[in-house]
C-alpha cells in the first residue's frame, strides 16, 4: 500500500520522460500532455493503493495503452473527416501543408554553431528525429528497454507482447537507428546485453 | 561529422532532453500530477486494519525458527480435538437416552433408523 507522497514522488520522477515518450509517439505537444495527464490519473485512480514498487511497470503499461488509445481515436476522427472531406473547400489542402511545416520545425535541423551546447542540441535533434522515424512498436520497445531500463520481460509486460517480440523490435530499432544516424555522420556503437 | 555515439551517451542525451523541457510544459506537468494525486484511490478502512494486523501477528512467528509451521500445526491439533470432542457422546447423553427408553418417552424419529 502506497502513500500519497510515494505516488507524488514517483510521478514527479517519471512525468518528464513520459511526456517525451508520448511526444515521440504522437508528435504533438498538446496531445502528449493530455496523454501523460490521462495516464497519471488512471494510475492514481485505479492503482493508487498498490505498493510503490509496482508503479513503474503499471505506469508504463498505462502510458503505452493511452498512446494506443489516442491513435485509435485519431483514426476514427480521420475516418469521419474523410467522409465529409468531399464537401469541404480546397482550404483543407492548406491545413495539411501547415502541419507539414510544423512537423519540419519539430525536427529542429538548426544551423551548427561553434559552441558545445549548441552542438549537443543539434546531436539531440538528430537523435530525436531518428527516433521519430522508427515504427511505433520498435520505438516503444527501444525506449522502454534502453531508456527506461526495463528488462525484456518487463518490457514485454508493458507492451503486451512476448519477450521474443521485444528482442526483435529492439534489434530492428537499433539497426534502423544506426542506419539513419550513419547517414547524418553519427556512428552508433551499441553493445547489446 | 564523424561523431561516435554509444548507448550511455544516447540515453544521457535523452535524459538531458527530458530535463530541458520548456518551463510551460514542466508547469503543466506538475499541475497534471497534482490533479492525479487528488484522485488517488484510498485504501478502505478494512484494508488499513488488515495491513496493520498482519505484520503485528506475523512478526513473532517470523522470529521463531519454525514460525508459521508450528502455528499451523497447533491450529490443526486444536481443530482435531474440537471435532473429536464434538462427536463423542458424553455419559450424560447416555443417561438421558436410557431414561427416555425406560419411560417410553423416546421421540418417534429415534426408531426410524
């Protein structure tokens, strides 16, 4: 049984990374924020009385399911939108263009500066852009396994798949990342464990 | 560029990006956290009592080398004795039965078997 302080400490320790997870997946800051808030509320409401040691895995599972729910809802919305799209004016084309521009800005291909901090930011932008290019399941497995530090079994539980699938996703994600980064002049050296 | 990036450096980069979120996002995250905490599931009074009672009972058991085994054996013996005692007719029961037979006061269902 956990206290409110334990839950608060846990959420404070994971909220930023959870936001980044969601942002990588949905590529929309507002939607990412909504997803994290929804995941935190679900954890508190449904599992707030569980032992604090169970929070990390429960939260990751909830977060990943909430991201998937977001895509399902988006798919339904898009289907509805496409039904009525023939009645709209050509303005909808402009909206698509605007989104494309916004997405490019997110990729943040900023000009290089001589400062180390700026170089670091540029490197991060390249890595994040490469992460965004990964298929969703591969990115999910990669981030849970290598960033969150979950083991294969825990990652499988969080993703709702088998350990074998996790290994496959991680292996493919690493290979794809290495290939994308190689094109940008970054040599990814990965010692798998 | 020719930059080498290993696993630790990549995760450090991602950690850094998470720590350098815009302040507006950080504020919204903390607001979201507080909203979630207000909806935290509270354990029922029974759960709290049970949670307090179980360690209180189990602590002395765990200190003893045989612990729960001895406790379970004692409980089993106690139940066996109680069961045996319940099913054994006492001399008082026999006297009452004899008296009923002698006075033809035996209930009808006694003859059924």
